[in-house]
């Protein structure tokens, strides 16, 4: 419903003010947008979560339960001599990452212990899919998506010299992969949590830890699209927690199950959804039948929104700061379309917060 | 606006003040008294209070990727995670950016230095600093495991090129100084080297740790960066080897300033039946005899905490001691790093002796201008443990009570019981105000002389130093009242102090080409544009006096 922005802002603030438990989600936005969303959640006593947090949390749970080895892609590009790509989703999640990773010249580190050249093993890639291997030897190893955890367990068992039975891949294949990785000077394992369940991520992280007993190894763990990892990083420094936080008691309370945004929508425990969907890498959140405030950078605004705001996309319509899987940190991006007068998600969220603040002040008076 | 702080015990060693007197604040600056007889707009009765400049922490890990990974790794220590917040020491740790500013301010600290910013993660560090309220911040940028510098040294490049590189990194990352962390050790670790000492060479480069430290020391000195090269030595925490590494690195200063970080973690010998003994006396004697060096302590206090370090090799080596048993080890373009939780237990021989070694160093190093107050937050303890450390330094009876609670075997291995020294208020003001300002090259703070910024802390004097320093009666930041009776009353933003070191523009072009050719990445990823931080006025540029 197109409306003058100030009216829409007031309408959104009124909806939030009348809500028992608003959910601020999506969070497919830049750092300024994430910070503004957190501030709005705090002000409104709402819950804040990312639209893709079910995938994100597979990595987060493993990281905080047992730890991880993590690497920056730029260093791996120059140093790693053995790569294990796990599952079919890496090329979709980070379209340019593998081309970058394999695209340079290995000029750091010792020769591989077996004297063989660089090698990529792709475990469970989609049938017929290819990787931009840039001339590096590529061994595709077919494996069903749901059997990846099992396959990695076999590789770990082979690496540790433990007995194991044939499973989703042949025992000999598992032994060869283990051998190939253990002869690395520096092995790099890349996965997307979109391809794995939580145990699969733990198995992948465990494989990296095991490899470090004999050589060097690390991992690049992708957490799905929509700036999920970046939003979690910012939420962690601002609130202490990687999202799934409720501000109902005024301060940040973290409950990875209780404040799972998708669960709150499905169960109807929240009564209003604010969806921030200002990046192309994440579809808008499905608010089901709940009232929706949509802040969207997609060309097609979602149907059924009570209030909708069309905003720019950082890196396309305006400048901003985003976490980059390539950089393994935050980077600045420019608006390449030139000067755009489209509002930003950050600006809309702050305007709503300001209106909400004055609404609350009026009610108190 | 003229504020009159009346009748407090003013402790301002730089200006020779240690007695009852007045302090005046006019429009954010200290003035000597009311001009042309105008009355004060506001008078605060400071009777019974100690008045000092705002405190300055030179080494506290408060922002950036590794700190945030520690937050991610340890959600259980955040107060909101647990129903029993008081039972978990880190619940008070200032775990979020906001709490960091509020808790530091409540203790009368007004400037804090994040000492370990990777050039590749500078923007992340500054994004977090931008959310820390009240206090001024600054960073030290890490060099010494980066391919560019190691290659330059290997290839015998001249000091002009080295200086241009260091100047370029300091200015683009918006740092105030330079730190080196296990110089060469992280690079060697990526080649699976698991122990690395001062005269060992980094594979791939054939460059020793000593050459890296001396190269950076020379560059920092020639560039006129006020803060000396900040050194985290090799072999941190390893009994015997650590003390040797610190000793040999200190002796390499050769008359040029060097700062040594958290030397408590190097004060470990391998004597006694547990092969863990104190080398506190030895290190203190070296410091006392080497006037060009300064140190901070990294005091250990008991309780759960987490170690956050860009020394990837050491953190990897320490994984077996992690408690709870989990860790994150990062490999990156240069240092990488590691995050390990640790629970220092009073009843544990090793932890008790670590605690004692830190205090031995504090008490045996004679010159308060050259020893700095840190717990290496959060590595030895969260910064919220500072008030207890003040009490331990200022009151030998407090120390004795703590010593009596330690394992007897540990007490036998430390000289701490025989050390009767008690820090005076004036020495505390030197160590936490005047000396840090001098060490960092911040002429505008650290004392209460005319024209300095009005960062002022007032404490209710009392025998209980923990209570006194834990909760300031009043704190002014740039002349604004920000804390009253230990509570924050205003959340205005401070700024991040930076040094705009100029480099030959050819170096920027060379780095553009280098990052593109070697790593396939743009050099702008290493830059921190002021307008990316969401603040109107994020930086205060410190004059660069070359």
C-alpha cells in the first residue's frame, strides 16, 4: 500500500506500540540496518532474529559448543594445497567464493607431504555440477545430501585409524580422502550450513580439529544468505548474543529455541512481524497470517503487508557496510547505481523507532 | 559553563599536587581558576574525595573480531543467559559494547586502548568501538606476521620503504600505534611450526623474530609514533621458555623504547617439583635496569574468564587447558588468533602462583612511570576486577589475607609475603593516568594542568580501596558529568584517537597492486572510512609530531 513515508512510519509505529510481542526479523540489511533493527527491538520490547537463522544456527551451535578452526579465504587462496568442499550448496551460498579461492597461485607454505599437486575433493556436489577449479585437480565424490554427516564420520574414522563400515561412500573412498587431507601442508574444508544438519557441522569442524593433530587445517563455514553471519556478529557485540534475543524484560535475553523467529511465527507467539528484506540474497520472510510491516528492497513488495516501505539495497542503491565471506570481516560497499533517493532500511527503522518513542511518551503523558 | 570541584584531595603528580585543593572546569577544559572573578555555575563539594584525572587503560581487549568471537563462544557467561548472574564472574565483564563503556566510566576510566587490531579486521574493530559510549578509545594495529613486511625484510628493502608501509597501515586502519604479537610465530605456525623463539626463522622467509621486532621498533621510532612498539613476546605462558623469551627481547631494546605487554604471562620458570616457578624477580630486575622499556602486567585474578589473543600458535598450544573445553583458532592473512576460555582457581597451584607473580612484578618494578596497570582484559581477568587489584597494591594487609587463602605449595614459591611496598595515591595516579598519557603521546590528558581536557574522576576516600575505586563518586568526560555515585548519568559518545601518519603516496599504489596480485582482494578492505561508522564525529586526530 503506497503511502507517504511519514504516514507509513506513524502507522508502523502504531502497530508496534499495540503489539504484545513484535518480531523484528529478516535482517537482510547492512550493519547500520542491523544496528537500527536491534535498537527498535529493544525499544519495543520485541524479539529479534534473522530470517535465515535456522541455517545460521547450525554453525553457531557448533562453534559455541565445541569450537572451530576458521580461516580467511584470502590466506587459503595462497596457502592451502588440499580442499574438501562439503555438499551442494557452497556455490549457491557464495557464488564467487570458490572461483576466488581457487583463482590464485599457491605461493606460501611447504610442498604437500605426498609431493602431489593441489587437489580439490567435492563431497556430495549436485550431479553434473562443476566448480571453477582453475586447473586444480578435482575429484567429485557423489554422496546423498542427507548422508554427508555419515560420510564425514567415515573420513574422520579413517583419519584416526579407527574401524568403520561402508556407508554413504565406499570405505576405500573415505580412506583416500583422509589420506589426501592428512598429506596436506594446509588443508581447507569449506561447507555451507545449508547442506548440513547441526551434527554434520560438528563432524566437519571435528575433522578439521583432527587434521591439526598432524598438519595444519582450517575451515570456511558459510551460514547461508541474507547477511546472516554479519547480522549475528553485530548482534553479538551490541546485545551479547548472536540474535534470537528477546527484549521483553528490557534487557537482552537469549533463548535459541524460544526466540527462534520462524517458530514464533508458526506458533503465533508473536503478533506482529517486521521484516527487513533489503538484500537480494534472501527472500522475504513468510509472516503467514500475522500482520506484517515489510521493509523491502525487492522489486515486488510482499502481498498482504499492513505497511510496506520500499528501500534501497546496500551495495547497489546506496553505500554501506556488510560482512563479506571473501574478506572474512566487514567491508564497505558503494551504491553502484549512482545517486539514489531511495530510503535505506536503517533510515526507515530509525524513523519508526523515533515515532514509537514519541508515541510512548504521549501515552505516558 | 564553569564547574568548581571544591576542597578535594587533588592527586596530580605531573603538576606536583597531592593535597586538599580546588579544580576548575571551563567548557570542557581544566582551568586554573575562575577568570575575571566570575562565579562558578556549578560547585561540587569534593570534601573527603580524591580528585584525579580520568584513568587511562593502555591494554584491554574491548573490540574487534576476536573479542566478538569470545562473546560468541561463551554465551553462558553473559548475565542474561543465567538465572544466577552474581555467581558467574564474567557476568560483570562488560560483555557488550555498551556495558564496556558504562562499566569503565563507573570506575573513573575515560580512555581505553584496544591493543590488537588486525589490519584486515580494522573496520570491524572500529564498528564496535563506535558503539562504546562515554570513553575515548584507541587501537594498536598488529604487524609482524604479515607477508608484506616479512617479504620486505627478506628482500632487504630499505628503512624508507618499511617506514612508508608502517605509516600507511597506521593511518588507513585509524590506529594510534603498532603492536607485534609473537613476531613471526603466527606465520610459522601456518607452516606447522609449533614452537618459535626470538632467534628462530620463519619458514618461507628466513627472517627471525628478532629481525622483525628490531625492524618494527626502528620504523616506529623513526616515524615519531609516540607509543613505542608494543611487544607481545614469543613463548607466552610456557614455563622456562617464556621468561627467557621476555628477557632476551627486553635486552634487544638497545636504548630505543619498547613496550612489553602483560609480562606476568612470561614470569614463569620451570623450577620446583611441579616445574613451575616464579621468574618475577628476574624480569623485574631487567626492567629496573633497562630505562628505555616499559611494561604492563596482565594480572591474573581468580574466576572464570576467556583468553583472547592474536598469538595463534600459543592459543593452539594451550587448547588442552581450555575450561570449558572449547576454542576457536583463526588463520588469516597475518596473525590470526585464538579464543580459549580459562578458569583461574585460587586452590590451583599454577593459577595461585600466576596471581602472585603478577603482584611481585607490580611491587618489584620500582618506577611507576614504567609499569602499567592491566589484567590484559579479559585474559588475566575482566577489567571489572581492577578495584580489587588497586586494593592489593595499596594495602599489604589485603595482600596478606589473599596469600593466606592460597595453597601452601604456591606461597613457598613466591616472595610476595616479604614485599611490604604499598602503592601511594600518587603512584596510582602516575601508573593509571600520567604515565599512560605520556606513553601514548596524549598531551591533552592524564593530568589536571591548565588546558587539558576535563576528564576528571572523584572517589570517596576510604580504607576499603576496592569500594573506593569500584564506584566513582563523580566522573567528568570532556567537562560533562557522566557518572554520579557509581551510576552513569549521561551516555554521550567519546571518540577514537588516531594518528594520521603520512606515507609516500607510492606506497598506497604499491599496496593496491600487491593485494590485487597476491591475494586477489582490493586494498580498500583494509580502510576505515569515517563515514562508515554511523557517527557524526568518530575520530579525534592526535597531532603527529615527526
